[in-house]
């Protein structure tokens, strides 16, 4: 594990002071362990055996990047929460409130919350257990956070370390400029298709205010119609969102986090791409256009210019990046945006996770809201079960039940 935090991870860390970005990974287990405390101790033991989970941040000097340093796991890191309402709906309400207490990465970059018993848990055979891993984005992107959680619940595959070298900025900057010029030429020549670009902001881009709500819909993989789960979910969001807004505006777009190719050089190994939603098209044509947009975004991400830009960013001196982040103003309201919603999709592997002897039923995720994004979606699979989740603020979606009903019908 690198002692020095990479530039991209440091940016997530410093930005979290302005825009909270903790991730919440939810795992539903069928039943409760016969010995709850022993099962928690087993999870704690696995955490102590994982170097990636036994660190915190030391950010002592403004002239250097923060460092990852070893730390012990206190009892507050893994806790059992008491529910005022032990229904599934009451549990989700409690998960929403977790976002009010973001982790302090200088003390502990992650926490694990257990809720149980939870009654009427979807897909369960009786009262179940819900585990929520809360993790700072600087510690992991969605794929890495999923691997860390899987380790905690028994998957034997260790989470790999990341090694990266910052390099020499002037040389990397020159190389990045040259590669970018080639990207412009390749796009102009038709070798690459440009992305959808920005669009006028909509009500979903209003600053999150009022009640925040989470909802989750479940499907068997065979029920999800489309070339991929991500494409099918985007097509469903398109229909639901245009129907809810009352406008099949062809300009609807979504931000989609996309994993980068190659060996990870940072804990956050992804980029956000913009995808058209094409609500004015019929479903099959819409699916084809969305799939084409994602394929085009993948091809652009593999262009040498993207790698060169990443290498140049990795070499930015810490004081310069700190200065840049300090000048970010979350209160600025642009008239155009790169997405009217977010759809974050991660497959979390086989259904082999256990809490005690309780098997995992399904897993979900709820991306963070931001000053320009009051409606976000998570699409997460484990085994053959897919969870499509909604996280919304009242200012963006005034009638969450109506929107979720539309999304359910589209799926």
C-alpha cells in the first residue's frame, strides 16, 4: 500500500470537506446469526487481517500529499444500530440518516453498521440482517469498496494494493498536450465519436433540500431485458424520469461512472462519462442508442490522451492541487450540466457472502447527492439478483413513490 496518497484520491479527500461523498454499500442477509457478537468478531478479525482496512490518513503538511498510515480498529468501527422501526422501510430511513455523520478519514476511513432483526426484508424467509459499509471515497471507488466489503463477509480473494509513481510534471504535461491534440484530430476525422456534451439543467439538478429518501427495487437477472444490466437500467431510468417530469425531452442525459482500463494507479480508478437517455425513442431503439453511447465512451477512454492526462494529473504538486480545491465553490449554479441524474452500476460478484451462517440475499448502493444532483441511482448485482436503487431529495423528486412506481413499470 502506498504511503503517499495519490493525487486523484487526495482530490476526493479534500473535496469531501465541501461536498460530502461517503459511499454506503448495503448487504441484506437472510436471517440472523445465532451468536450475533461472535459473527461481528469474525468480521472484525477479517478487517484486522486486511492492510487496506487498517489505515487512516495523516495530513500533516500543506506542502505534501497526505499519507496512509497504519491504525488500530476501535470498537466504534463496527456497531449494531438500534432501529425505532424494525421494518425494511424503517431500516432504509435509518440508512438515510447515516449520511449526516460522514467519516473522518484522519481517524477512520470506514465504518460498518449492522441492523437487525429487520422484518419484511425483500426476498427473505423471515427476519433478516442488514449491513451497511460506509466508506470515504478517497479510500475506494465503487469496485474497490465492493471488494473490501466482500472480504469482510468471507470472500477469500484479497484486495490488491495499488502502486503508482507521481513522475515529472513538465514532461508529462507536454506529453498530455500532444496526446490531446491527437484526440482532437481523431475525433475530427471520425475515428472517435464525441460525447453528448452538456445540456440545460433541470429540476433534478436543484440543490438537494427537504426530505431525503432511498428506495430499492429487486429483479432476477433474467428479468432485466437488455444487452447489459447497466444499459437496461439506463433505458428504464429514461422512461421513468421523462414520464415523471412530463416531458420526453430528447436532451435528457445521465452521468455514468465507468471503470478505467489497465492496472489501477489509484484507489479511485474510474471516470464519469455522459450518456444520452433518448426518452423520445421506443424501448428497443433507446436501448441501442444508450449501448452505442457507452461503447463510444469506452473507446474514448482507451485513447492514449486519457492515459497521458491521468499521468499528468498524478504529477501535480500537492500545494497546487490544494489551491485548486480550495477555490471550488459548491454554491455556483451553472446553467448547463453533464447529467440530469447519475446511474452507478457495479457487479459485486457471486452470492457467496455470509454473516455468521446467514447467506447474502442481495446488495444495493446509494450514491451520494451533490449540490447539482438531487436524484441518483445505484445498480448493483450479486449472484443472479440485481438491485436498482434510488436516492433522492424532495427538492428534486417531490413524489418519490410516483417516481419509483414509474421506474418499476419501466423495468
